[in-house]
């Protein structure tokens, strides 16, 4: 038994070291906010921050387009015709869709 205890380092034989090791293992592995969830949440936060930046840029671009369209009637008509297929009373619209192979 003495030989077995001599093989174990003194830090591990110490009861405070055992308690500290068990507590550390519990926090890193078994707790609700373990290291794995912390890493996943950090990745998710980074992804959401990138999305937020992209949406902010899109909002800015859309506001610029809205300002352009609000000031120019011809541009407004062109936008309505291209995006929403609006037409005048004496016109017909044909939408051509490419065949997928």
C-alpha cells in the first residue's frame, strides 16, 4: 500500500488538491455552463454579430434606394414594373422562366 501511495504525486494525495481537482472537473465538464457550451455560445455570438452587421448594411442600402425612388417618378415606375410586374391598362406582360435541366 505504501508503494502505491508513493507513486501518486503529493499534490494529488493532498485532500485539498483532490477537492480542488473535483471542483475543477465539475465546473469544466458537468456544470450547466461547461466549457463546451461556453465555446458554442461564443461561436453563436460571433455569428450573430456578423449577421447584425450585414443587416445594418442592408438597411442602409435599402434606405438609399427608397430615397432615390421617392424623389424620381420615372425610377418609381421602373422599379414597380421590374419588381412587381405592374403594367399600364393597355399592356400585357409575359414572364419567361428558364427551364432547369
